[in-house]
């Protein structure tokens, strides 16, 4: 006797993913104080749209935050911390 197998039809599919930054001590941007798992202010999605950069000082920032800081006349190219 042969077995009958029922067919399954997938109607919708909703993928789910989780990610995190691999940084040891710093979990927040030193300028906007938002966690790195959250996008920088004015950016819709974290990740490639809001990369993390490390300054020469060793502090971590969203790239949008440090670019805004560096272009202020009062920054003098120094670390905001």
C-alpha cells in the first residue's frame, strides 16, 4: 500500500531576524545617547544606514552624529566626550 501525503501550501511568510553589535564596553553613542541597536536620530533603520565609527580617542559614535559634531564651528576637531 502506498502512503498518501497531504500537500501543504504556504500562504504567507514573515521572516524574523535578530542582530547585535559586537562591542565590548560601549553600547551607546556618546553624542545622542541612543543604543547602537537603535538607529541614529533622523535615520529610519539601524545597521548599514547608521554605521558605528570609532574615533582616534576610542569612543564610539553613529556616523551621522559624529559628522554633525565635526562640522560644528565649536568642535575644533575634538572628541565630544
